[in-house]
C-alpha cells in the first residue's frame, strides 16, 4: 500500500525525489550539471533502458564482467538518485563492484586510472569496506588518493551496518574514511501523521510503503510500515515542521574521527512486476545519499565554470561541504545543504 494520492510507483518516486531535493536545498532551477563529467564507480558499465542522454556506457569500463553489463540493480538505483538533480551532466559508468557488492582492488584501480585519463570532475563511489587499521594503509585509500591528487573530487558512501551479519557497528568504510574524500551518511525524516490521513488527490503529507508480515528487523532495513515526511505540505495543509523528526539513520556506520562529513537523504523507490501485481520497495542506505551530494556539487561546479573560476581542489571542496552543512537532530550532526555550500564557493 502506498499513499492515497499516488497512482503508481512512478508517481511516488517523483514525490520522494522532490522531498530529497528539498532536504538537500537543491534549487529547482539549478544549472543541471552542464559541462561537468561525473564518474560512477558501481556495479554496471551499461544499464539497459537507461534514458539519460549524456550517459557513457562502454565495454572498456567493464572491469568485472563484459558478459554482465549490470551485475546488480544497485547502479541503476544510484543513477536514479543522480540524474534528476544533474540532468545535463555527462555520466560515465565504471563497473568495479561485483555481485556481492564488493570492490575488488584491481578493478577499483583500473577504474581510477580511467577516470583520471578521461578527465572526470567528480567520482561517486557507493562501495567500500570497513578498515579498522590506520586509514592511510587501506589499499582502497591508496588508490583513491591517486584520483584526488589529479584534482578529482570524490564523494563516497560512508557504509552501512548489517546487524544480522556484524556484531559490532563497523567504522566508516574505506575509501570514504580518507581525509580527502567527502564521506556521506544517511538521514531520515519521520512523520507523526498516520498512513491514510493524506489526501486522495493532492500530493501532500508523508510517503510510505505498507506491507504485511514484516518483522521489526525488516522494518528497519526495508523501510516498510513507517511514515516519512514529504517535506512539502502536511496532511492538514500546514507546515511539516511540527510533525517531522529528522534523525540519523540507525544503520549508519560508527562515526570515525571526523567522518561522515555530512548526512543526506537516502530514499529511492524501486518496483518489480509479479504477474498481475506490482511489488514496491522503498530502499535506502548511504549508497543512495552520496549521489544526491554528487549531483548538487555538479550544479555548483557548472556555475563556477560559468563565472570563469577554476574548480577548487578536492580538499577545498570537502571543507566547503562541511562548513556549509546545517546542524540537525539531537546531536547537531551536519546535514548537507546545497545553499550553504554555494555560500562557501560562489
């Protein structure tokens, strides 16, 4: 079950995308990332059915399997978070994540080398691994450092905690833990309104996906049977502020040193057809928070170029992201804020 006003998954997905953009303060009339080259290191080098007109999909970027252009649907979900906010950017897919969501070092190294040679401006990475030793000794960090030294801004997912597999909450994953990388965690905004209270014809109120037979553990990891603020108009046509509760997602990794750098919205909708029925899934994780930051930075980079300015160094960009963040939640954690970053850079 989905909100009364939603005519189907596409309707709800558009609503969630709008909510995510509002949480990150991305202007609706932003530049769209024109003239900016984004590299996406993920599970695919080609996405059947992808309709982004500036999407580069080449076999030479298949470091895992030429026979499987798309190892998992993960890359598709990442792209769906990226393209609505940077529709004019050139996006190149680098397939370096395998079917187990792991990032083999050789494939990662090849992807970094190609990204450098192909003049990528921003790298979006939604994979990595916990590293409990000194960060500088991580093989992933040593590889990503090559990209940073060549002027590539890197945005990476901070990582997720899987309690059913990991007794202890892991630290921020590498390469996100590198001090030159913008590490992005996930946050959610809960709504006090009950499902069904929303209008049946006006897009307003919370968004949700309801399902039967869901355990408490599933509720946390699958985002079902929970209402989330749409950040637009509440069910009583009033402000969302009195009913919303912004908080860090419970399955973020353990903060490590001064990481994550920022937290960003992370929900993305997907659906599958099963006979005559449609199975709708509300997905989330730091993998889907990072591309929102990436897209926002692409827009800002375009405007910097239009003003005749050189793009700042990756370290300067990371500092601007941190300084431009807005405190939120009980512990005043840094929430990514497009307008705040613009104030630092433009």
